[in-house]
C-alpha cells in the first residue's frame, strides 16, 4: 500500500467511526462558532466555553457585535489570552460581515480567510461544521 492508499484508508476509517465528530466549542450558529474558534487560538476549549456565554449574551450576531466597543469585547475575552488583538479582530470581522455579507458568514474558505483574525485553520473548522 502506498502513501496515498494509506491516507485514503485512514480517512475512510475515520469517516466510518466518526461520521459527525462533536464540536467541543459551544455555539448556536456559524457566526458564534467562528468567534469561538477564533478565541480558541492559544486557549483551551473549556476556557472559551466559560467566556463565550457572557460575550454572546451581549452580542450573538455581527450586527450586535459591531455595536460594542473593542474595550467591552476585550474585557470579556481577556481570560482567553491575546485579548487586545482578538477583540479588534472580532469587532472588525463583525463589521465586514455586516457590510460585505449581509451579516452572514461567507460560504467559501477563501472569503472567510479574508476576515480579520481568521486564518486557514479557523476557516476550515467553521467550513467543516
């Protein structure tokens, strides 16, 4: 069996064993998942899950999030680490989603990767789910 065949075998077996892998990050929709995955960089999923209820109580969609001040977001997400950059990214990506995508998370990987704070890994996790 060559490397490609081994990879295909492993992928098929994983799909068989885990057809719908659970997402450990608490979320309601694509937007809250996007924010949660962004917050999970350099942070545990458990910590993200303790922080996001407070954040999403204030703003669970890009329209509400863009209305918050960066300082408000930063204060809530501080326990996740890298709060200054993550809070700015959340604010800016929320503005972009409203301005360019009608408040919806874009459907393609390349469009999602244009959003501030969203790299290939974050976009891939959201796309898979």
